[in-house]
């Protein structure tokens, strides 16, 4: 029996080898002849067409607050009141109308503007400071004649232009009369955020739904114990973690500015920057040894690096290079008003931006255009299908973001101010 099985196995192996080597003839199948133009004439698939009667337009509700348009901003100036800032304060006061001209034109933004001064935490300053204000306390505003008023901020609901110009001119205090020696910016800014509880001096200034803007004006570097990152994070936390609700600007000296326009702490000076100097001993004929400092040539100039970094950190939604170009401006620019106008315009654009999330996905028409309309007007007008239609375009209009399924309305839309106005979103949903 064993021999039979072995014989069969050997036979199967040989047979498999024969089949593997055998050549199989393929039948010749005739191919139809086609003209070249018939081969290449391939029509693209047409877009699906919908019967207009089947497309339903709706006006999305989505909750009333999503469509309200009450752009608000709280702008806090942190101004250096050291003796070297007298000319700058005069320049700031003289040109402040350029800063607010954007707000004045469209009347859309409900703004509040307040002022605090830099601080010096030294014991000398604590005992000699005669300003009457505590750290981070908002200055009382002044009328156009310089008289103090009860309010601590300027708003659009007042005759604000003259008051703002007078309020920003907070005055300077020489060091000999108790003025600051080292200027702290972060410390008073942090203190201002904490003095907002019931009964506190800054109670009414900050609003939960307002965009917070900080504008630092100084010729010095910050000397606070807080780091730039810590100060930025404190601002974000103050706005409930919403980084989009925070912006910062600086009107500062630059590293390559001459020392004559800088605060002492930024000068190449042996007291404040001894690393820039070598100490040389000299012996007089009478044997008396004296020392003098000689510039060793290693220092080319100093700038407010901490303040620069803070402004970059506080503008978390903006590229650092854009922050440096648009939001850190020169204190010594000849056309100071032009730079202030830039800041005002930039704030206006940022505050007027609005994003509305859609509950449903919109259709796209045969031309690839999203089937959405954005209208602006009062609730009564919008309910009747009226209002001003905002164009679907990048400049001066709105764009649809498919990733977030939202409509993003630009800050450069030219509105005619209407009290109580808002937006309506009309759309043809994809599945409805």
C-alpha cells in the first residue's frame, strides 16, 4: 500500500511540471477601428443640475445674540509720566484726534478709553509719589479746560474729543519731586485688571463682551517682576480665555534710536548697563587712585525687548512679523499723528470683524458659489426680507469658511450706522 501512494505522489509532481512548461495559444480577437477624433472626443461630466423649485431658501435663526451687532471695545492707555515724556505727552494730546477719527466716522463702535500711568515699586516712590492715584487706578478724565470730572473714562456718548486730549496729558513728575526712576508697565496693568470688583475704582470701565485693547506709550523698558508671557496670559484669562478679544499696541523707542531720546535704563551708560564699559584705574602724582569707565564698544544700543515681546504675545492671533510692522510704532516718528491714525484704523477693523456660525451646510450653485446672503438692518426691516445686502467678497464684504461652516464678515465693510441694527443670514441648505 505504501508503494502505491509513493507512485501516485511522484506522478503528480511530474504532471504539474509539464503543465507549467506547456505553451497556451491565445485566440486572435479582432479590434474595431476608430477614427482619431472619435477616440479623443471624451465629454466631461456635467455638474448636477437642480430644479430651482426644489431649492428652499431659509433665514437661519441660530439665537438672537449670534446676529446682534454691538461692536464694543475698552481701550486702556498705559502712559509713562516720567520727566523725559513731557514732549511726547504733548505730541500725543495734540494728535489724538487722528487716533479716533475712524471711530468718529462710522459711529459703529461703542468705545471706552481710560488712562493709567506707569509705576515704580520702590520705597522712595511709595513715600514721595504725590499723584494721588494708586497703582493701576484709572485717571479721572478732564474737560477741554483741564478740570477734573467724576468719570474715569471717555466714551462715544460724551463730547469726547476735547476730554480725551486733555486726559491723555497726565503730566510728568521729575525724579527729584518723587517721579518714577524705573518704569513698570506690567505691574500697573495687572493691578488695573484686579480693581474691577464692586466698589473698586475701575468698576465700570471693563465690559465682559468688549474687545480689550492695551496701548503702551513710553520711552523706557518695563521693570516689572512679571514676564511678558505672564502678562499676556493674564489678559487672556481676564477675557475668559478668548484670545481674539485681546489686542496690544506700543508707541515705543527703537533699539537703533539715539540715546538722547531714550530713558536712562536704555542708554549706553555705566550705571544702567555696566557691561558696556571697562573700569580703568589711574594713579595721580600724589598717589591717589581713581577709576573711570571707558566704553568697550560691545554695545550698539538697547530697545524695550520685554515690551516688544509682550505685544507679540498679547496678539496671539497675529503673526509676529505683522505685529512688529503694524502694532509696534515709533515714539520718535516725525509724523506722530499718522502712526496714531494707523493704530485707530487697525483697532476699528479688528473690532468690526464678526463671525456667525451656521447650523446647516449651504448649497453651492452651478458656478461654484455658495448659496448664502448676508443682510444688515434693524430687526423689523430684516424680518420683512429687507436690509442692506453685504457683498460676498474679500474686501469690504464677507466670506464663507467651509472648515468652520461660518460666515466671516470683514471689519472693512462700509456700514451706515443704524441704532439696534444686526444681521440676517439667508441660505439654501444642502439637505433640507
